[in-house]
C-alpha cells in the first residue's frame, strides 16, 4: 500500500504526482470528511473484482459439495451451467478452480483462471446433449467408428 | 454420416483446415482455430495410448471433439499406426 496520502487540494497542485501514483498501483486520497479514497488502474480493479467473484463462487460450491445431494440449478445461480456434471467432475472442477485462483492471485493475471473457466464451460455445453454425453463419458467401442475421408466439395 | 456434412456446413476451406490439423499435428494447438482439452470424465483418454479429448472449434457453428492415438493397432500383431477418433460433432451455434 502506498505511504503517500494526498489531500483534495493536491488534485490541483500535485495532479501529475497523483496520477503517476495511480498508474503505478494506487493513489490514496484523504477527503475532507476523513474518508479514504483510492484511485487505481481499471485493469487492476477488474482483476480484483474477478478474483473476488470466483473465490466467492469457490467457497459457495465447496459448501454445496459437503452435502450428500448435488446442488440444484436454482442454488447454483450464475454457476447453473455446472449442473451437467456429476460429483466427481464437480470435485475436479473445484480442485482446478482452486489452483487457477491461486495462480491468478499470485500472477495478478486472470489468464489461467479464464482458461480454466472457459474449458469447463465448453465441457458443460458438450455434455448437455444426451448422445454427445454418452459418447464422451462412455467406453471406447472401435466397432462404432468408420473411416473418414478428406473433405471435398459436394458440388 | 455427420462428418460428411462438415464441408457443406462450414465451407471446404475450414473443413480442410480441420483435416490438415488432425492428420498432421493433432496434439498441438491449431494456429487458427481455437482448441482446448475437455475437462473431467469427458476429457479422459478412452484407453491406453489415447490422448485426452481435444475440443476443436471449426467455426462458430461447428465444434468437434476428438482423441488421437500415435500407435493404434486393430489386431494384436498388426502394424501400429496413428489414428484420430472423432468422438462428437456439434453443429449448433453457441
């Protein structure tokens, strides 16, 4: 946290210094009524919001999985897309989400988290269709496959 | 067969791009199309030697899940050869 605390009058006299502090992480300002205000890069704010949102989701999901029955879609809310998964998949999601959150927090970058969420969302979408689901989670049956040929124009 | 509709659905160029990818370098990311490993049970290899399940976005309205095997044999004493198994084709849009 920055040691320098600006005052409202500094916004005129030390404007560039204030903005530099904000660009470099955060600029703290003590308002006339004593309220502490902070200006920071928007990208950092988004990072903090994203991390807070997903840590909260992680904690919520963790509490759901302590129960015997799986959470209902209405309980999952924004995470209702997870309803396609069985318990073992949800536990695997939790483990990967935890690792991604720790990495994103340490790196101050949500790339690992974004990749994790994206891949699980795609998987959930693929499992929505019963036929696709049966192929993806079922055993490999070689007799079910035929040779495919290089694509060509049908006209 | 679903696969035979691919060129008509997404165009020959993108269908050919998918074909080139899986026939030449199925285990690496495609330079153009978006790919990822499916997660959980859906992403696990179907058996020894099989890769994890790769999700390949041919276009915004066509996605393919596949696994590959570098040394597949149809019989115990037959020659090992690389194969790609297309598990699912999804033609619906996001």
